[in-house]
């Protein structure tokens, strides 16, 4: 196998549910050794979330837990925290997504390891960050998507704000945690044995994708409002209903793209109308342009609309469900589904993780493991047999 880019990096994951664990999943996918610490007998609550397999394990767990080593350790017990300190001292990265102050309360804050492991990178994911007046507040993705500005612009002007049927804020925070961790690893390579804290706030990760709203308000006093399926100040880009009841998305907001679109739609008069020659003019006539495009799509099936626009080299596409993704040849050609084995030897497909690296690609080696599946491997290399028996007898770790 080609060596993965993060081979040799050991990551300790102390977190639950989505943001911290997905960040660790990405690092594991690209070769890091990720040791996930879970509460004895219970594990990460995500193991039981949403749809589950016949063993009662979340299908999602098989994906987000992939390539990780699961150990059980009671971090609320003094003995458990002592073991965690020994493990962290032998690691490169610690990822956690507890409420700020929790690690410090447990004696596991970054300062604890400055002398014993000065190269340690501590990546901390929380709702509002480690500092500031809101730091101690609980912050789930739903709340932070609103506080970060995304919910305000998402939806239709005459309806309540809409959330996507995803925990988007958590995933954005996870990707920022990965980015910050990798930057810290690069920095550590330049300055020997220098670790640092990576402070990731969910609301700031949302704030980072808000595009031009800040300079638009600062410079012109404009507050971007929700605009349904359109994009404020960009025309045409919208969702259009076709004759067969399917929707297509068309984005022809470039000047030459607009000409090709309207010619393909049988409206050469609009294609070459000087009023629509640039985006500023098209914005002024958005309703008329969208009405003309909608009339054309309403007279044709989605397949016909997309074929015509493909031939005209105009960006357009269907709105896919996951069922559509599974049967699409482009998804398959790009290798976006990977298989993991379940306990009954069936194969489950999980999503590959982008990006694609040509020489050191990531990959799925195993699906989310059983709770404590790696207790023997990890603890036997860290603790004496007597220490292990004592911890098992006291319930700090699960038997193995």
C-alpha cells in the first residue's frame, strides 16, 4: 500500500457525536493512528443514533468510526484520567469537543502537557470558542448555524428561517479542525517540539462560509436577506420545475453563458437584448428572465432540458437524493463509495472522504469498531497486567 500522508501521527480523540469525531475520521482516513476514548459500557451516543443495523448499531457509526481504535476509559475517575495522561504523553494530537473548561477541570488541559509533551497539538472544538463572553455556553450545530449567520440567509423571505436536514455546522467545524490540526503539524515541523492549541468554534466555522456579507454591510450597509432558491445579486441561478415534475438547477450567470442558455431555450431575442448583456442588467430584470426560463423548462422533461443544456455547455444539473447518487456512473467512476464489513459479514457502503490525492491517497481500512475493541492492544502496551486488572475491577475500563 502507498504510505498515507499522516502515517506515524498518533491522535487521541476525546469527543462525542459529530464535530470532533468527524475531524478525527478525516485524519484517520489519511493515515493517522486515531485512538478514540469512549465511556465504559456506553460508548459514543452516536453509536445508537438514527437508523440502525440488526445489532442496534447506527449505520452512521460504521462510517464516522472507520479506521479508529476504540478504547473504553472513564474520564470522570481519577484513575481513568491518569491513564489518559499517560496516553496523551505518547501522542501527537489531542482532539476534544467538550464544553470549554472541562479538560482543565479534569487536569487534562493543554498546560498539563507543556513539560511532558511539548510538541502536543490540542485541537479544541466548541460552540463559541475557548474565550469570550459566550465561551461557557452550550453550542450545538443548530444554534451555532443561527448565531453564525447562515440560518438568516437560508430560506424564503415570507417564511421562517430554514435549517438543512444536516448538522452542517458540526461538519464545517470538523473540517476547520482538520485544517487547523494540519497547519499546527506543519508549524511543529518547522520549530522542533513546539505544539499549540487549535481553537475551533462552530459558529466561526459557519461565519467563515458567509462569503461577502461582512464587506457588503461594512461598505454599503447592505444586509443580505433570504432569497429562496435564488442567489442575491446573481442572475440567472435558480431551481426550475420541468414538465415531468422534476426540478433542475441552472446556473448561467456569466455573460456568455446567459447567451447560450437563452438561445438553447428558444429565446434568441433575450439572448442578445442589450439590457441583459451583463449581470447588473440581468439583476434588474430577474423576474422576467426567470419567468422565461421557467416557461421553457415547464414545457420539457428534465432529461430533455439537461441534454440540451449539456450540448450548449451551460452549467445545469438534477437535484439528487442519495438513491440517485448510488446509481450515478460519475459517482462510481470517482470512487465515492467504499465498503466495510459488518459483523454478519455483509458489506456496507460508506462515503469516501475527499480530497483525492494522486500519490498518497486516503482510504477505509475498517468500519467503526465495536466498543472497546482495541482495549487489549492499547492498554497492554501502556499498562502492567496488575494495573489493567485493577482498572477493570473498578470499572474504569471494560474487561477484555
